[in-house]
């Protein structure tokens, strides 16, 4: 369900619609769970961390890290930080 930002009336109508439509709420919940299971599983996070380590340990990866702001580096650091937080939980 999408509404324009800063449109309280549209947001209110969307909530009313969801409140009155149990089947839609259930479908949205199921799809949300499927998305999280596919994209945020421990196995997926560990594969991403392994891929990051392999990239950073490669000669090309070491050069990328030395360039502040290189396109893939910040994303990879964020992935590693997220995996580290998960491990600490």
C-alpha cells in the first residue's frame, strides 16, 4: 500500500483499508516473512561476509579499500558491520 508522503488523509484511508481487509494483511505478512527469510538469513549473511573477506583479501580489494569513498566499499563495510552485530546477539 503506497501513499504520497505528507498526506495524512491518504495514510488514514490506507490504514482503514488494511484494517478492513484481513486477507490483504495476511498476504502482506506472508510476503514480508518470505522476503526476510530469503534476504536476511544467517546463511545469506555469512555468505556475504565470506564474499567480503575474499574481496578485501584479493589484490584488487586491497586497492579499493585504500580509496576513500569507493562505490562498493561502504556497502561492504555496512554488510560486515551488520553481520558482526548479528554474531554478537
